[in-house]
C-alpha cells in the first residue's frame, strides 16, 4: 500500500491537506481516515473496496503553529498502513 499526505498554505486560513493511497497487487482499500492534530477530520468506509483514493481537506490545522496530519488506510484484510506529515 502506498499512502501519502502533504500540506500547503491556504491563502484564507490554515492549511490545505492532500492525502492519497494506491493499493498494491492483491490489495484493496476498505477504509480511509485522516486525523489533523489528533482530531478525526475524515473517515470513510468503502462498501466495495477501491484500488485508489484521494481527498483534499481545505483550511485545516493552525497557522502559525505545530501541526501533524496522520492518514490511516485499512486494507480489505484489516491491516493498517499510515503516513504522517508534520510541520511548524
């Protein structure tokens, strides 16, 4: 499973968060979760597991300040893969 997340400054407020995942051979994505500074910002279960997923959340986190985004992808076998992006 290839899971990524990144941030960019939102011209209005906070940060825009972009997260994505691509399943490997024999894998499917069953659930995607995004946590911003420890709080759940996105949680989606896929009734029919998918091969790839992408989501953008605008205006998240604190500016200025310390921020962390955690993306957790659960595959169709119940195994988690995560990615963390943190910045000040």
